[in-house]
C-alpha cells in the first residue's frame, strides 16, 4: 500500500513477451537485492536459515498482529537452541483473522493489521471483495516472494499474472483539458502520438533522474558517487557484486543523503528548468519559458512514475523517491491466494507448525495502552498494560498488566507514540507511576457520564519501579526523548479507495479503444481521484467466480493526501457498503448503496464531469469517464479512508527533513549490542523501515527486530546469530 515508483514501466524499452511469472522466478529475481541503507544485507539470503540460537527460555510479547508481527512470530518459531519461547500476540481488532468468524459480516477473518479486505454485501449475500490494503507486490520484493515460496510449495511453478497498473494496460491521462493515451507496446510504452507532451516529459525525467545503464555515459542530474542511479540499482541487485563495492556504494549513499534532502518537486523542477529545451512540443497559449516549465512540472505531477497521482506527494523527500527508484522493477504481482490476508494466516499457521515443540503462542484480543520497563533488585522486565476487547468490539474498563522478557512493538507510529511517553524519558527507576487511561465511569447509573461525579482513576493501574520503554542512554534524557520524537513525527500519508463493480459491456460502451490493445481500463487524471483502474476480481465464492466473467472490479479512486482529504467529508464511517432500501430515482448509477455512500459516489462523479479536448479529432466534448460513471450502474460500492484508521494514515512517507528520524528507527535494533542499557524493547513495522507501506519493509523490520532480540537474549553476543544474520546487526551504524 505504499507509493509505487516503477519508472521502468514508462522509462525503458522492454521485450514484447509474456509478463507472467512463477513464484520460483519472482523469488530468484529479488533474492540478492540490497537496499542502499543496508547495502551489505540481502534479506532473503539472511532468512534462508534460522536467524540464530536461543539457549534459555523466553517470554516474549508481540504487540500488533499485522504483517510485521506475524513475520516476527514466524522467525522466532524457526530459531535454534534448547530454549522454549512463549509468545503472546496482542491485537485489538475484533475482525482479525485469529478471531472467530461470527464477529463481523463484512470483514470477518480478512484483516491482519493494515492488510485487509472488505466484503460488499447485499441482503446478507456477499457480492464482492476488495483489497483495502496491500493489493500488489513488486517483483523485486525478495522477502515477500521468499515467504510465498515457502508457504506454497505446490504453487511454485504456477504462473502469476502482473497487476494491471496504469501504463501496463491501455491508460488515459487527463491534465486540464489535455487528454493523452498510452499502454504496452512491442518495445516499451506505446503512445497515442509520437510527439506527446506527456511522453516527452516522462522520457526527460527518466533520463535525467534515474539515468542510464549504459556504462559509457551518465545522464542523471542526481548521480550517486558519480554514477547514474540506474547503474547503482544494477550493482545492488547483482549477486556477484563484491563486498568492497557494496561498502563504497553505502558511503556514496550517505553523501547523497547529506546533499540531496530536497523535495521531489524541487528535483523535477530542476530537471525541467535545466533541460526544458528538450521538450519540443508546443503548449498552446503558453509562450514564456517560466510558464512552460510550470506546466510541465504540473503535468509530471499528474502522471508521476507511471501510476499517477503524484502531485499531492510532491513534497516527499527525493531520498525516499530515490530509495524506491533504486528498488527497480517493471511489474507488480498478485499473491497465489484468494484474499491477500490469507498469506498472513498461512504464515501464522506455519509458525505454529514450526514451533510446535519449542514455541507456545497465546493470542490476546486486547488494546495495549502503555509499555515500559519495570526493574527491581536488578531484575528487569518489559511491562505491557492492556484492556481486553470482546469479540463484539466492546472494551473492558479494567487495565491488565503482564511482564515479559522482551517486547516487540509492531504498531503504527500513532499507536506506538501513545504507548511510550507516560513514564517520561529519564532512564532511571521511578518508584511509582499511574499507567493506563482514566475512564469516566459514573458513580450512579442515573448520572450522566459527562457529569462531575465521574471517577477518573477507573481504568488506571499503579505500577512500581518503572522506567521508559525505548531507551538509548542510561545517563541523559535527550537521546531517549529523540526516540519519541522520531516515532511521533513520522509522516503518515492520508489515502483512500473507492470501489464498485460495473458490467463490462456497459463500461466498454463509453471506454475508447487504444490501438490494438483494447479499451481503456486505467485512468490517471488531475480531477482529484488520483488513479482509477480495473483491478483483479477477488473470488471467495462461486457466485463471485461467475460474476467476474461479466463484471469489472473497479477501483474508481485511489487517492493520496490532498486528493484524499478532499473526499473525507463525504466518506462517513467505514466500510460504506450498507444497502439502501431503494436507490433514489434522481441518482442513476447508484445501486445497493447507503445514503452515505450515495453522497460519496456523487462527490466522486462530480469530479469527473468535465469537457475535454478529444485526442483523436481535437473536438471539445464531455469526458467519457465521467459519462461512464454517471450512466453505468455502479454496484457493490465500498469506500475506505485510511485517515479514519487507528494508524491515522495508510503508510509512512518521508518528507523533507524526516530522514534522520526514520533512519534512527530503522537502526533501533542495534541497541542490543549494548547490554548495559537493559533495553527489552524492539520495533518492527513498515513505518520503521525505508519502504513505508510495503510488505517488504514490514518483513525487513521484523528480521531486524528478531536479530536484535537474539543478540540481547545472548547478552550482546552477535555470534548467537547466523553468519548472514550478523550483518543485520553489525553492518548498521549502532544507535548507541
């Protein structure tokens, strides 16, 4: 669910061959890729064998049962040694796949953290399933395909089709009144017009940002160590690259970070200002170079790196952009499961099987409010304060406490920051502290909860001998407070999705055909919807299987930041898929929708009502996509705004100035090299990686956390790790 930056879709020529892949091919494709911040580490190689050894019994808590938490559990289940490990997994979501199915009608068993699907239902019949989080997986994502390879041995040779991203299917771009069309061709992207303004700006940015793989020249305005990023990407992926060269790249990357913490918009503008003479097409009505530059900066903001919608995230750091660009890939793929959450259910079940003799797993449906260390007579434990949650979502008022040897926090920044701050930041034992949350419970049932007779102490618990959870220093507050600042200030991107199903024959009455590639099925526009495209139909039932033959599953809007915020006032509660008694006569195209959904869909359609210039004959006409949404019957509507989620956003994305905070959290596991800290906490979440929003980032952070835990449990001895896993701790600069 992160930002897709796959410039190779538009920037490079590709062979005209089948893009379907097997899991074997995908697992091999990303196996040796090293990220620039951890250039000595091939994470899929690290996890080929157990990460290390535990010789003593451990009691561990994992707070959060999303992808990172489940990956932590899986890697713990594979550890060697005589020690038995008891793991308690906390999660407060009553719709998690671990919870009995009767909890919810629409999302039962389809959630694992931010990986979730939702079912659009009508008359208690499940009609369509949509992937709300994590719907596509890059071919370069080595850990994802490593785990898929291990989970599905009988499917390793099955061919998997690529995800139909804009640019990989017939696609239309709308910018102002300007319409362009493009799609897959025999030698890369095929454009409607050879002199297309969009084509020219895309090729210019590709040449001057990512550069070329041609060894005899460099074309990028933003080289890394004097080389084009395209060349660096190849070196990072090559299994034959020597360690000395990888170390050199890491040093060059650190220099690049110091010198280029600018916004993506600044980088795009610099390229266009420097090379605008290469943009040969006239822009009617614009004569000055300044206005021409502004126009092309905005045009690239609309199309972005292939998938569109980049203008709202133009303030993202170039460093974040470059990380994703170096993680070079052409295509994203689907997992070999019905709904993507099943992948995590299967990893969870594999952990149970792996650890059946040494690993005991307890699951706790509870919300964690606070975590800290407790210490008495030199005995240090990690404390978790939680509130039990019933299967109907009701939360108990009484706070519960439990002590553990180690705790891995896999919660999002918003959730984590609220857990770690109450004890303060001085790493000294405080004799007593009130933890938990005061619950306003009336003395008498006849008294309103808003009255002055409430008991603020209900819900709290007194804890003895406490000190902070996340620590870097025994002597000074500031290093410890930096951790809270880092977690609290990570930028979470607002994001939203609007889905519906539509009859294929109805939609194709309006969708223009693009050359020999068939009708347009992806739209990238500046109308505030971000991107719109047909997505793979999730088939959980035979009825859905039948319907997939005649209906498109349509992601009508996948928007970020301001585009998403512009729709928030009409989103209402999640998920919006409750059937209205009867669709109002004045609202065509709105079947099976609640009143809230009706308002939301009207707002979406209003954004597409525009007159545009036809790219074929130059005539002025109503935009076909708006007409299609207005007149086609949109069934099984469902929408979700991630700003309403407990994560307070869909995924982490560094803005300018965020890199030092993000990097501190990525390296936090290295505190295990300093046993005198007596630090029993670790972090694992895609937000604490350099791939915010991507499963690969969640998995990488899980490997980091478990490696750190193994070192800590062995009193700082890295030899307790496998040779490859030692790199996960030793090759990072220590946080202490």
